C-alpha cells in the first residue's frame, strides 16, 4: 500500500476553499484582522431525462459521482446499467437513464429529510425579499461578547437528548441580555432551528433583539433560513462556508464562528459584537468588510475540540 495520503480530489482541493477576510476577537488582545480559509459550496443541479430533479449544495468536485450516488441512494437507480449518459454542464449534471419512473419513485411518497446537508430552503426569490425587508446595520442591536461566550458554552454543553444518545444537533435563541428564550434538539440542524424559531413565534416573542446559537457548520442554507427572520446574528463553534459568508453580507446577517472560551471570529458585521467591558468603552470595533437551558447542567465548550457541537455535522 502507498504511504502517501489518499487524495482522490487533489487537483480540485485548491478550489474547495477560499481565503476571506475575518475579524478575530480575544478578551485579552482585542480585535485583529486576518484571512481565514473557508470551505466552498456550490449548487449542483441534477437533470434526469430532460427534467430538473433537484439542486443540491455541495463541496466543489466529483459532481458525476455525487449525481450517481444520490440517484442510487434515493432508489431512483437500481443498477448502474440503467445509465445511458452522464455529462457535466455549467449548472450541474445531466443524466439519461432507462427504466426510471419518477412518478412512482418520488411523488407517491413525499418525505422531507432532516436537513443535514440536504435542507429544504430557497436561495433566490425569497432571499431577495429577505434582503429588502431586513433593517440597516446601524439599526441592529449590539451583542456583548461575554453573553455570546456564555450562551455558546451552554448550548455546546449538550441537551438531555444529546447526553443520552450523542446523536443530535441543537439550536437556541438568546436575548441581548443573555436570557434563553428557546432550546431544541433534533437529528437535523435545520429542524432544530425551525423548532426554536417556531417556539418563539408561538410564545409571541420578538426576534429582532435575539441571536441564534447552532451546532455544526453554518451553510448558505442556514444563512438563508435565518435571514428570512428578524434574527440579526447567528453563532456557532464551527465555521461558515464561503458562500454562507457572501450570502450573509448581502442579507445583512451577522455570522460568528469558532467561539471558544474568551475568543470568537466575526465573519460578517463585526460591529454587532460589543467587546468586554474590561477593554473600555473606546475599544475599536472593525467595520464590516465589503460586500431554554440549565447552566448548571451544561458543560463548557472544549477549546481544543473542533467537533462542531452536540453531534458531528452531517
């Protein structure tokens, strides 16, 4: 066996990440700006027998493999011999296959997935509506860094279902003052977010003065989902994708990642983060670059563990 690492996508690896500007905050050192590598994602549309089937957001590369694996895993293809042609184009992959009955395979049973990597959301018309309806950055609230650190530690300590199963994601809504309004666990990140937002709405709670804490990476789908609400800030221990950052900039949504004890990275709208009081009222905050829990039972976030939350991101 060869000793070199297995890198089937070596030629595409350079396209799988982009360096984007980010603003790093540390309680003892204040702010610093530095480029940060973020994973890319791209829409891949599968066209089957002349019919647009689905558009997925995926890491660049291996589109043909993605298409075949998806069709086989969904039971649309039973065997490789059904494939007549498989071609990439600018939008994605075009597939011609025989003996495929989409009516029976797809539309007699409609099951929405948990949202782990295949979340159902819209990145066009509704996002334009979200962009036009969100307030200017100057009107958004400012969030104390200490409040974000405490909230993230609670959420990443894990809820009761995670502590029992080690198999869930979590989401929580907090007020600017640090009050936990809602907490939910689910096997899907998107489901957990839907639950806490729905809980707040059903309780008649306003969302504009809150921030959302999620487990796992922040994808463009998660940004799109959050931007359709009044929530101004989303927080994670993990990192956003590059597309998520670009999307959030346009939609005026704050994105904070890599939250650890006393440190965080603001990928968009760093002016929303209020430094710790010890830094003084005159601490300089960089401008944006272009474009319910029981604290006693929640553990602290592990600064040395890049596991993106109560469940590894699917």
